[in-house]
């Protein structure tokens, strides 16, 4: 939806009022050793061409080399290594972002309380870069905003455990016990201080908010977002219905 295009070793797309804050965040993360996030290169000014659609300027970021999987996800994305890599990277992002200076920041998405870190807000396979089956990058930070760590972890769990209704073909047709095992594994990879029982209710809250967001964007961005909203609501109901089983510790 952001209209990103690759030009050589860079990625470019239309900037927004939040873009300088996101660039400052990425610089902060890279300064803490997180080379897995893109490097901000510059902000180009708006075009003076009256026929151009580029009226807000364009951001230019480094291109992260590798493979970004798309749905239906390839089998190797569902391997435990990818799940563990994702949990560890998200934890590293959160540790680094906790010291980010929020003064004067502008975000595209609302903040959520309690503010503990800066959340990516869309940590999912389609925003991850892999090489040889291992996670090497987390991209598309346009919707980042402050919030609690569990808000980010819950969405990652939804996408990568996965915590989806069996009717959602973006998920994996796996039994509840296997999903409970993978959720516990993800929580352990993410420093081990957030439990499945803490993550699961936030998954449902996160999906309900995403459904409302998608429904609100549908008039200008396409009726397919209304279908997405219904799917998120269906997945939220499934998570609530199976919360007890998903929170069980693997035997």
C-alpha cells in the first residue's frame, strides 16, 4: 500500500509527515547494532512538476538484499528456525527502541499504553527478509509507533505461529497442540519474560483494532480491505475460543 519501488541499491516511496521520525528511529536502531533494519539515505523534496503525483517528497532507504516471502508462504517460513529468529530480532528491536527519544515525534499510527518501546506494528513474514532460510532483515517501518512490547509480539504470533482460524488460508493447518508449542517457543525466543497467557488476549485486541482500521481505509483503498476486516474478526473469535488450549505449556 505504500507504493515502494526499488532503484538499484535503494528503495523509494512517497514520504509522509511521520517519515522524518521513522528515519530517526531507524538511525537509532542501527546505532545500537541492528543492521537488520534499512538505513535511511535521504528525503527528497516534493516534485515541482505539476503533473507529478509526488507532492509530499520521497524517502530513500537502503535495499536489504534477500527474499521477502508472500502468501501462500513457502514451507520453510514455517520452520522453527524462522520463528526463533523472528522472536529474537523483535526482542533486540524493542531493547534498542526503549531508549529512543520520543520528543517531537510524529507517527502515522496511534500509540498504545503502556509505552515501553517503539513497536514495528506489522512484524510479519511479508515484512521480513530472508537469506538461505534465515531472517536477515525487518523492513517497512512506516506504521511504527510507541506501545507495549506485547502489542508487537502478539501480531508476530498471529502471523507466524500462526493464530488463525483454520478457514484462513494465510495460516497453517496445524493442530492446537502444535500451535501452543510454537507460541511457547516464540515467547521463549523473545527473552522468555512474556508468556502465552499474556500474549493471547492481546492478539484478539490487536485483530479487532486492525479490522476497524481496514474497514476505515476501505472507501479510499479498495473494498478488498472490507474482506480483510471480516477475516481479522473471524480470527479474533477463533483465538478467544481456543485461548485456554493455546496457553497450555507443551508436554
